[in-house]
C-alpha cells in the first residue's frame, strides 16, 4: 500500500512483472516516476475523441473532451474521468512542493496536477500527464 494513500492498488504486480509488461521507457515513467521530455509525447497535440486509459493497467482516466492546449509540452486535462480514477499525493522530490497524479487502479505515475495558472478551464486545474503513461482508445 502507498503510505500517502488510504487505498491499496487493485492491480498488484512484482517489479519483475512490470518490467516484463512495460517497455524500458514506460517502466521508467510509470513505475519509477520519471518524466518524458517535453513536446516528444505521442498525445501532446492529439485531438482525437476518446478515452485515455492507464498504459500499465488499462483503467480509464481522462476523456478527450477535458483535454486542452496548455502549450506546456505534455497532454493537459482539466479533470480526470471520475474523481476516484486518480490519486493525488504531495511530491517534494525536486526540492519544491508539487502534487503527483497516480492511477488509482495500479498506483502508476501519470504526471502532476497544477492549480491557479489562469487557464480558461472550468476547474482552474492542469493535469499535466506523460503521453507514455496513457493509451488513447478512440470513440467508435
């Protein structure tokens, strides 16, 4: 169980199982809280309608209708699909206070959420998510 969350992950795998399932780049971001380089991700500029799911476990996380152009270099969403789809926890790893976003289903690292940046979105939140953490399932 993650010490900063009250809920254990529903999908539990050993480190070896995650390494076998994920590419090295996916593993680095999803399981080791890495970050892909800005403006290099598959979904940064994607406008396709659909659902973005966790690349590690397949849980639905975000809808394309909550994605917006933030010009930050990573896909940005103003809200998750449902409040229980993600976990937010304090991250002080770079000497500053940020809020990390994890998949609630498998506790994989997705990115960070930022507040009060002045984007014209309904929530004033920017879920800044690594493309490599996601898989887009286009609408039929």
